[in-house]
C-alpha cells in the first residue's frame, strides 16, 4: 500500500530557519554554560504581582475580557504614559492590550502594510521585524545604523524614503546594541517624517531601562511622531515576567481602529486575570520608576567584572544588554566565537551578526545582564580565564 503523501508546501518565509537564540540556548543547556544569550531574567518577579494575579483568578475573573483589554489596565497604561511623557491617550479608543510586544508589532504591520509597500528597518534589528513585513506582502528596506556607535544615520534614512514607503520601525533603547536615541534624534526624525505619510512603529519595550540620568525619549513626547505612531511596550520586560506575554500599543484613534481590526482576528484578546493583576499592581508606580537604578547596578557590576577580561566593552546606555568587541580575544568570527565560548569557557552569548540580513561580522557579541548577581559573578569568573 502506498504511503499517504504530504502535499508540497511553498514556504512563505524561505529565509527563516532555527534562530540563533534557540541554537545558543540549546548549546548552553547541553554544555552546562551560564546562559547570557537569551534576553530574560533568571530571577523572580515581585511576589505582590503574582498575588494580584492569583487574587483575580480566585475571585472568578477567568472569562474573556473586552477585545481591546481590561478597562482598568488600559486606564493605568494611559495614566503612566501621561505622567511620564506628557501625552494623553484615550483608554477607550487609543490603548490596546496585546499578547506581548511581538504580537503587537506584527499586528501593527498587518494593519497598515499592503503588497508593494516598503517598510524601513534599521540594522541591526530584532528578528521579528522583517518576517512580519514579508508576511504582510511588503518589502523590508534595511538601513544600517552607524557601525560602532549604532546611532541613526538620517541621511541614509532620508534616502530610503520614497512614494512606496509605508512605515519605519525604530527601537530605543535598542536591542542588541543598548544605544538610546536622544531628544535631538527624535526631533530629527519628526522633521524628516513631517512632510510624508510614513507611519512610525516605535518599539519601546526597554523604555524603563535607561541609564546614567538620561530620559527615555518616547515617540509619545513628540506631537509630530505621536500623531503617526504605534507605540509598543511590554509588561513582561518591565516587571520581569517575560513568559506572561502581555504588552500594549498606544496609537491615535484612527490607527488604533485599524490595529484592532487585525488584533481581534489574530488573538482576539489577552489573559484576563493577568490583566487585572497588572492593573492593580500599576497603582503603585515605584516598580517601573525604580527600574533604571535596578538594572544600572547590574550593568555596572557586569561591566566592572569585564575589566578582568580582554574584551573591549562598548557603551550600554539602556536595555539589559552589554556588547563587547572580541578582537583582542579571538580570531574567530562572531558566530563561531559564541559557540566556542559556550563550549569551552561555559558562557553563552549572541553574535551581533545574527541581527543583520547579511550576517555582517564586526567582531561584536552581546551578553544579557538581567541575571542574579551570583549568575553574573560566575560568568565573570569564567570569562576572566580568557
């Protein structure tokens, strides 16, 4: 008897395979390495947040919430944005709760990008941006950030804008480099986009991780940007609960209307008790207000330890990532070095080349310092052997 035949399927994402994050985490587990590769904490969140979610569950808040999110959580998000950035968003029509920031970004892209549209992305960039654009039928136009500093090159961005440009995606604080856009950067972007119909998708998931007294320059601070922007953030990043996969999008009502048309058909809505727990927890702003100092201390601990190594430590202005130049440590390329480092030294990192379409290798790798102090100290002790 003939075996049943699986029909041939033409892939919609021919360039997508197993991500470097999956590869390195599996290798770290196999080798018993300290995993500073993937970007999530190895410590627990505030017990009060867990209790708030538990209370919501036990009180019976376990059925579908409204499609755009629990009203009290949308109100809390709007209040936070107004308090921090001075812009008022209507919780009813301009704030949507999402199943994490990654879902928020693809939903924004699907809502506005059509076949033939172009979307500017700034390399190196988070790995979901380009597949999102391709799934929407658009074309990603890659514009490099300045090698070495990872600052935006507005002449290159301006040259990439044309009649087919539907949107630009920016990310500050920036993963993977830790670079933070300045007020001057945002004003220059505002001026550049002002005469166009280009939309902005502003990935601000690390908004509360900005160091050395700087302020996060949210697109919400700038009227000309806010009027055209989907602003994306993440409760998972802010409250150390990445596995809960809850985020939000703030956008003007006409953009939110289109966003919700897609949102209701790709997830419909988001975990009810977690939304209620987050709303209760956000009544106290201290957890997010103290986050810059919390992560700056970890950054400084890690950077001080790296002085014991041959790495050249690059600036880390925000996020929970630290990049280092490996030129004085090894002749290997970034990817091979990360595999060697995991296998032989017992510390996992991520090559920056993984964030570029071309695999551009500038001898830089990324560590995550969102870890317990003992985890960071163990990693430093191992890295000091290099």
